[in-house]
């Protein structure tokens, strides 16, 4: 297996794999460049009528999706049919992974008629999916299509997301507080539910125990949270306690 992205990312501008001393294929070079820009995501790369995973992503897909993974040139690889993309994306997201979908920007017919018919298909990242952002043509459209047809799918394949799949953003301001006590702070929150477009926002003063913040987080039950790097120690401790449960 290939578990050395950091070593290979610096060599994406050359055709030589320094670890194996073999030549990267054009598709592998294209993947390395996209992976360098999306290190924290499992990438599904469209290749004709299937989506392929490479390297560590292929090993993750094989483990979580129960699909076959094998060595191909310089990378481990695994693949899924295009029409099952929405099923496997949802399964990976449910396991806690961020999933990126990379699509071909050219059709085979147009490419065959063009001057660059012998070159690699152009591809780009079209979507990034997480637990709070599981919405888009790759997900909802396909589910509606299959639910309206006679195609049979497992119940778990089309299970809808929980209604309150909030993405919660938090910010703080501990300056310019009148009668400030030790640990007091002004907190702003915004909760967004992408599937419905609902937005909830609030600003409040909280004490050292962060009881106000705790009550709001527990009520909203967000599936994801975005916090600033400068979050206060008391707030970070509370959020770590809640998320660990």
C-alpha cells in the first residue's frame, strides 16, 4: 500500500516516483495535484463510467465500503459504479470522512471530436461533502431519481439525514466589556441547516462556566462545528466535553 502522500506531493511536478523509481501516469499526476489541494478529503475521481479512489483513499474506501482494493501502477486503487456514487458518498460521510467528488469536465464524444483527443480528460473538484453539507446533485437528485423508479435499493442506501443537521459557527469577543468579570466573554453563534436553508443566529454575554453557550449547543445538537483558532480555554474545554459525548 502507498501511505506516503507527504513524500510524493513535493514531486508532483515530475513524472518520476522517487519512492518506487517508476513513472507516474498522467492520471496519477493529476490525482497528486488534486490531493495536494485537498489533503483532508477522500477523493472520488470520475473515470468514464466509474469513480476511482487512489492510495490511502482507496484503502479507506475498501475498508469502509467493503469493496476490492488492488495495486495499479504506483497506487492502490478501488472503484465504484457512477450510478452508486450517492450511496457510497453518504456511507463515507456517515463514518466521519470529508468526501470530495472530482468530475470530468469533458465528455468522451466532445473530446473525440476535438483537437486534444489524445490528451488526458480535464477534471476538477465539484463538491465537498461532510455531515452538515450532505446536499447537492450527487446526493439529493440521485435519491429522488431512484425513489421514483422501480430500482430496488437497501433502506440504508436512501435513509434521509436527521432533520437538525446544523453546522454551527462560533466566535468570541472578550474585549470592551463593561463590568467585566474574570472569564466573562461575548459569544456570537450562527447555525445553518443547508438542506432547508434555515439560519439561526444569536449574540450573548456568557460567564466563566459558559452555561449560556452550553445550553445553545445542546439545544441545536449540531453535527459539525466551526471554531476560531483563538477560542478561549473555557469555551474550548466545554466544546471538547460536549463533542466527546
